[in-house]
């Protein structure tokens, strides 16, 4: 499984919005890589921000 899929799965399995640090801890992906992946996911609107610095999947 690639890092991007790990990050997406982490969002899917979470009950609450997550910040990059928490995504990194839960997925085991390095925070620097999580930041890069989240930037892509924001751009294509896969994730949205319900509150500042926290993100969740858009299809919820």
C-alpha cells in the first residue's frame, strides 16, 4: 500500500477531523510526506477542513 492510500485510509477510519501530525502518528507515514500528500488531497478536494488546521474526507 502506498503512502497516499495509507493517509486516505487513516481519514476513513477516523471519527473526527485530523491534523497532519495526528495523521502521521496513526498512519506511520513521515509527517513531511503527509504534508505533501494532504496538499494534493486538498487540491483535488478529497479532504475538506471543518475547522482550522483539521481535515476530514469530503464525502462525509
